[in-house]
C-alpha cells in the first residue's frame, strides 16, 4: 500500500494531509466525491477525483504513478528538484521603482509590497507545484503604518537606547514578513499550508552575526549562506525539505560581481536576475525521508 499523504479542497479550503487509509475512508463515506479537487506528491496539478483513473474505485497507487508521468512512488524517486526563478528585465525595473517610491512615501507601501510579492512568486517555478501564487492581502500589512510612524518619531530622538529599539523592531518586522510570505503561498489557487517556524531569537542571532562578520571582509558570505540554510530548514508544511546547496565562496564572488556591475546603474536588472537565478538553482526540494537517511 502506498504511504503517501493526500490533500483535498472543499469550501475554498485545503484539507490534509491524510494518510491513504483515511483518504479511502473519506471516499467511501462520500466526503470526497468525483468533483472534489485532490492532490498528492507526484501529481502535476490538482484534479477532480473522478478524473483520476482508478481513484474512486480504490486503485490509488496506480493512479498516482499515472498522474506523476511515470515517476516512482517511492520517496527516493524524487531525488532533489531545484527551484528556478525567471525575472523579466522590464518587469523588474518598473516594479522595483514602484516599491522604492512606496518606501519613501510610506502610505502605498502595503499595496506595493503585495504587488512585488505576487510578481516574484509568479516568476518562480517549483517542481510539482504548478501555477504558484500568492494570496496575501494588503490589509494584512496595515501594522506597517504603526511601525513607520514609530520609526519616524524615534528618528527625531538622539537617544541611543531608542535607536537600538528601532533596529530590533525592524528585525521583528522582517521576521514577521517572512512568516506572512510563507503562509500565503498557493498552488493552483489552493493554499500550500507552508509556514516558517524559525524563532525570532534565532533570526536575531543570525542577523547580528551577519553584521559582525562584515569586519572579516569576506566572512560575511559564509554567514549569509549559513543563515539561508537555517531559514530553509525551518520551512515546514510539506513532505519535501527545502535545502540550500550554495557555498560561501560561490555566494561571495557572485555578490561582488553583482555589486560591481550595479555601480553602472543600467546593468542592475541584469545583475539582479543573474544573482536571483543562481539562488533559485541552489535551492532544492528533497524528500524528508531520503534526507533523514543521508
């Protein structure tokens, strides 16, 4: 019997994962009908249960392999699958300018940030996650206004204690943004159920270490890579673990080339696309069971 977990969509929400035994029971008692959208590892996209050969009659394992395009039903069949990011030069340019101006004027920031997140996600290709999307709303970011007012008020102050508090508050905002971003990722219009479980104190520690590492001239690159790996390890909600394979040396020379190229202003979009593409190619999805046996 297959040991895969299944998901189904009902009333606009994603339910699961369910072990195959429970999934069979849901079909038997009518909870899942032929018109219910279902998905499991190996399927290219969500499909109606009745359209998957053998599913409603109980042939789940055969149906899964068929929908996967002949991929193995075992954990190891997936191996590691890299993410790819395809950014358009013109899209990057005008969207980045809009985001920059929104940072200056504050009020349009939630809408500009939401626009940017949706665009970045639409340019990202994740194996076995078709039509990646983003369901976040601008209203979720209204607390940015309170934070912005706080930062402006404190900027008028000469107190070092207040300035330190603002720096910590900014890190809290970045941490909350990561959690918000991961929680709102979708595939084919259905929530992925992902979450970032890294603690704020861990995020704070890595951020402080990154700042300290600058005095080593080049050591910061290795710290950034280690921080990326820490963040990837704390993405949960999927049977596949997110792993960053890039090395500190690779990060270092690419970051330096990107920075030098950006000094000439015009190449910035091309430099950004090149560096982002490399980051995506070094981020892979690996079955957690296979990773645990490595």
